[in-house]
């Protein structure tokens, strides 16, 4: 079987050029006579790999020296707990704000509730089935919060912030797992950014954390693995890091640079998302439940006006090499994830299939 078009929400499609490079270097990484997988993380060659990954991320995202970059394990889910653990100094007296825009932000808040005695919901669209992002005017932010937390893109519901909330002096903490590097973002607006790699950055197993230095070391009593400051002091090598995942991530970042950087990728993402939403909006057969202004460029959920045809759509699309289009179990229908590495040909194949399916069954 050749390559399919993979619309998975994560782990997700990777650039073919990266997979080919990994294949070519599999048995002998740059004359070392071994695979990166077999290499000591303390070796000179490996230090080159991890330093390259960090410097590429800094240059692509414009991360200043006021921030540290970490490559950790435990996924974004561990960050749901690490962020509150590290930022809090008084669990009884302090509180944090959470903007609820979907399942992931709810999960993040649930973890924070185990650490803080009080959490405030600064805004929520749960009553509306998370079909939109709250407007700036709807945010009820507490100026005394230790931080405010947001999920920049809601992988399951397919909504995305089109703006960065202004939290004043309160550090903004963002889960960017499903849209990091997909659009130009001013990192200086954030106190802490985290993202599991397995959507836009690389394979699963590594989590990127970008933290403003003044937010490190507030809590001296944390186990070292959970302490940002301790991780920074050892440059993410407090223990053996996920070496191979970081190596692939570095190559994905090279690939992003070759696509014109984040700005170039963003234009492509806009174009691709417009193609799919265009088909949905032009038809009475496909529907997207979300408010137009809140739509995600990364994850596009859609349903059929004849829901009894959903299984047929999925079976036929799979047969046509358009994989993993099934919607999340909590939403149903279909979901097309168009992460950075989705080629234009994949989007065109999906669009052609949707038009043809409607012609045959609509
Ligand atoms: C927005 C968001 N946050 C968090 C997670 C959980 O990430 P992980 O599996 O890396 O813990 C996901 C996974 O899909 C996600 O989409």
C-alpha cells in the first residue's frame, strides 16, 4: 500500500521529507555508525540534535531570551498538573482563571482543582455545546489570579481562538497542543505555552514547554521531574529525554522553515481550511456545527444532513485512501484534521470525495 492521506487528530501526518530523512539516517546518523535511537543523550552528536531543535523553535516562533524551552515527557496532560504546581505559591489563598472551550480545557481545570482550593471559570461556552469561542468582552478575568489558562485550539470541537486574550499582568498559560506553529503568535503575550508534539511538531513522546523565566522556581518543594526550574537547569536532561522524538521534531522544524516558516505555513493552512469549509458551506448536505468566527483551521468537524449515511461516508472515504475521518466519539460525524504536514493534494482529494459523495447520495 502506498501513502494514504491521514486526517487523524493525533498522532498525525508527518512531512514525507522528514520520514525519508529519518529512513536515510536510520542505520547511520551522520557517520556515527549508529541510529539516533542508539545514541547516548550525553554524546556530542546528540547534544547537537537537541540544541538544533531548540534553536529552530526559537527562531520559528521568535522566542526571546526571557523564555526557556523544555522538551519534556508526560504529554500535555502532565502539563495540566505541572503548570498549577509550579505557578502556585499559596494553595489556600490563591486562585487561577480557566477559560473553558472544550474537553481539554475542562480536563486541565480538573487537574488544577486538585492543587488550588479555588478555581474560577473566566468564561465558558459549554451551554452552547462548545460551538464557539467566547468573545473578548465575555471574558471575566480576575486581576489577582495567579494565571489564566486557555486552550488555543479545541481539537475535539473544532474551534480556535482567533485572538489572544489580554490578561494584563496575569500570566497567560496556553495549551497549544493542536495549533502550535500553525499560525503566527506573539510568544511575549504568554507566560507559559505547552504542547504535546504529536500533531504539528513530531511524534508522540515529547512535550514542548516554553516558559517565561520569572515564572520558574516559585515552588521549591516539587519533585525534580515536575519542577520547571530543575528541568531548565539540566536543559531537559534531568533524566534520559525522549531522544528519537526530539530528533524527529528538529527535522519537522527544518521542514517548517523550508515552507516559508510559520507565516508561510499559516497561509497554506488558511487556504486548505477554506477549501473544506467552502464545500461544507456551499452544500445543504454537509454541516459544521460551529460559529464561523470560531472555526478551527486545524480540526474541521462536519456532519451529514442524512446521518444514516455517516458509516457509508467513512467506509467509502477509507477505501479511497482518506483515513481517520471519524469524528470524536463525543461529537460524532466526521472530523478532518488538517495539521501543518497535510499536503494540498490530501485536501483536494478530500474535497473531491465530498463533492462526489454528495452528488451520489445527496
Ligand atoms: C488541545 C489538547 N490538549 C491536550 C491533549 C492531550 O495531550 P497528550 O496526549 O499529549 O497528553 C490533546 C490531545 O489530543 C489536545 O488536543
